[in-house]
């Protein structure tokens, strides 16, 4: 099997991002890297190993199965499971992680606290560290302040539960910071009212990626970052704690066919785009099956084409035209100079589907905005059939076969 494109993941940039975050939050604050959903499709095992080497103090995952997969890859960082878990295999990987002090569970209310206490008994009396989630407005997981007080009492009374953390989740840290401050005030009030039942070494955490960038007052004893370590959470001018972050993801494909059409000829299903002039089209084997988003409102999106010249790399932005297909998109190559073509034409020219330049239109958050969605959504949509190529570490590591580009003969550059 040969792949039509590759997703390049820069581990050196990940290292720099992690260290920059670590410096920004200071020595008194712990860095928890969120690696849910296979590290947002980037390969949790390899990402987690790099995060561990770069100074992360904890990982957060959604489920026990995610935690076990990371531990099986040799990662020894403690992990926080965010899902309300109620069962665990005796003698299984998660049980062994508990015994080694490398696993904590989230408690979502008083009833769930009792279920976790029962789980500890079924596991032979192993002590389970728990983080109590306070719902301050997300209305998702977690307990209301009233029920959280009952959960706290249950944790205190249980023989085999240990309160290791108390936290909340901001509803819109990328938007209005006043709302984060309101939610944080609710968390602080809970901590004050129940200080007698909260050990001094309990980790308090609230900030996710944008909150880390926005306001150092929200950092507490630990921060949870996901989009920040990918470099896709870019600081805004209003952020009080800007951190230089580098995008670590680049999705690359290539032109596999070119053709010319006359002015007035439509392109793709429904002829949503019509050539205003004689136009050179390029076919790129990336479509919505691969995770490239369709555009419901017809807004223009771009990719970049790359070529090597005697003067160095040439990078040009070109429009994606017509409807996105299952396995392919069409791009407008009309304004790309012929001097950048290969002997066989433009076939084989590299196409940067998503790039790492925050100022470019093919920067993943920019594509997400143009598609009416979120960067996480587009990142997690990228199909598993696209090889993940981890670069910048000790060696290039592939998680799928060689891309088709490796077998395309580019030939010499035309003058």
C-alpha cells in the first residue's frame, strides 16, 4: 500500500514548545500535557515520549484504554484519566499503573466517588488517587459545588481514596477572559469553604491552553495544555502571558495530474467554480475521506505549492477551486511560473495542504476558521491512512508506508 500524502510532526518543535511552556509557568507550577484521542491523531505513544523528555510532569487522557496504550509504549509519566471510570481489570495494565503510583482517576460527583471507592476495594484495597472536577459552567463532566462537597466528604471517608487534585474546566478560554475569571472565582470559593478537607499537597488546576497564554493568575499549581503543545494555540495581542509557540504539524501531498481549461468552463460537482480565464488545473489526491474539510459557504481556501530552485525554495499560495471530492481536490496553478515545473510539467510538485506559517492561509487554524470549525476538529479529522512521520527526534519514524511522492520521478528543474 502506498500513501498519497504524509503528515509530518516536528518533534524538535514539540520539544521547544514544551520547554517554552515550562519556563513560562515557572517552577512552582506543574505542566500536564493533554494527549486525548491518540494525541489528536498525531500518535500518542511517540508524542508522550517526547513530552516526557521535554519536561512535562503529567499526561491527561480520556479513558483507561488510552492510558494503558501510552504506558505500554514505555512512558512512565503519571496519567490523569478524565472519563468517569467505574471498572478496571484486576492485574491489568491500569491496575499495575495504580500500584506503581502512575495513574489517577477523575471523580465527577458523590455517586461516582462511591463507585470509585468500591472499585478500590475490588482491586484489593489499592489506594486510588482522584482529582475532583468542579462544574463551574461547562455543564459537561464534574459536579456542582453542592454535590462536590458531598463527593469530597466521601473521598475523605473512603479508606482507599486519596484526594490528589481539584479542578475545573473553562468554557471559553479563547474568548472572553472575564468568564474564565468568574469560573476561577467559583473554584477558589470552593477551595476556601472546604479547606479543612483538602490536603495541602492537592493539585489545583483550571487553565487549558488559551487560559495559560491569557492570564498567569489562572495557572494555580498545574496547567493542562493540549493545543498549546501542538503550536496551534497562537497568542493574541491581548494575552497577558504570550509564549512563543511553533506549529508542529505539516500535511504534504503532491500534484498528480494537470490539465488546462478554457474560460467559462466549470470545475467539479455543481460547477461551483467557473474559470474566469484559460486556467491550468492541478489535481491533488487529498479529499474529505482524508479529512480535508468541505466548505459549506463556498469561502475560498488555499494550499501552498513548493519547488526547489537554484536560488532556494519557492513557495506560492494557490486557491483550492471547485467542490472538495472524496479523494481529491483541484487547485489553480495558472499563476505558478513554468520555470518552477519539472521536466514532466507540474506533476510531482509538492503541495503543502496544511502548513506551519501562522500568516499563511493554509495554516490549520486559518483553514478551520474558513471552514466554520475548530483546529482540534480538523486535526482529529485527518485520516489514519495518512502516514504520520515524526521528524526532528533521534530519527525519522514512520507509522505507515512510504508516501507516493517517494516514487515520483521529478527529473531536473526546467530553466
